[in-house]
C-alpha cells in the first residue's frame, strides 16, 4: 500500500495493483497511478540522481 494525495479525494491508500507504470529518470522514479477518482496521477519518488 502507498499513500498518495489526490486533489479530488485527499489522501488515499493505493494498492500496488493500481500502479500503471514506473519510469526511471535522471530526476527520480515516475510512478503513474490509477486513482479511485478515475484520474491517472504521476508521483515522483526515489533518490535524485547525483551530478557527475
């Protein structure tokens, strides 16, 4: 379970099955989540990449 903030519903507990995709970027991991409100939210998580 993950806690996210939805602009429509407020704080929501989201199970892993609601994860639509994970994308690794230089600025962290982008997690696209299908919320109960019907929208797809993008959450950035993980540690930021350090400059070389």
